[in-house]
């Protein structure tokens, strides 16, 4: 994440003409992004990060006997097909249809979390630069680990002898236990 933050702050300075964007600022915005996703998921709503993927839920039915079932929502990350194709990534596809609403990420909410230190446009620009940096490092590095504080870690690993890399999101155990049972 440090390399991504360094790359992102350098690019943001060039594009936004703001010299005060530092690596620390990128980390603050990234943490606010993770908090926003976690908050939306706690409200049983999915979140789309355009061009990267969707944080949502899959329904897991638990048989408790006597023809009774519990319905548990399990957090799930669905990588964008386009992102996966561009980078030749293999990933888990789970097409279980749920009635969970899915919304695009709210950049204004992230700006609010930073106590309006960064405008909505700056937040959007920095996050877009972060994903561009991720694109760059996927092409150059064989192993990438991208932490989402409180959610889990997005990992890309090179699996030999396959030419494709594997991508997966490892949710934290706290997040797994956090989800409601119906």
C-alpha cells in the first residue's frame, strides 16, 4: 500500500496542481473508503467501486433441523469482469442472486468522514489515482496485498505454472461475524 500511496500522491500533485497531497493524505482517504464500505455493508447494502469490483453479500442457508433454515448473509467481493480480463486474473464468481441493494461509492460521504479536509472532487481524484496505481503494480509485481481496514485484504498472487494470477478478497473474521442472521 505504501508504493501505491507514494505513486498516487505524486500523480495527484501533477494532475490536481495541489502540492499538499501527501502519502499520509492518501492513507486517510483510503481508510475513509474502507470505513464507508463497512458502514454501508452493516446497513445490508452493497457498494460498487467503479472499474474495480463490488462488495456485496451472498445468502447462505443453514439447516437447523425440523425442516427449518436460517438465512445468513456472507460478505462477498465480486471483482469487475473488465478489471479481471485486462490483468488476466482468475477469481471466484458467485452469482447467487440476492435482494440486497447495491450503490456506487459515495465520495461525498468519504469527504465528510475526513471532516471536509478534502473536497469531494479531491477524494474522487485520489481514489481514481489509487486504482490507476493498483493497475500499474499489478502489471509489474507478482504479489499484491491491498488492505481495507476493518474489512479484509484484497490479494493477487502469481500461481505457477499458470500464466494467470489469482485474485481474491480475504474478509477479516470480525467482518464475517459482524453480518446478521435472518
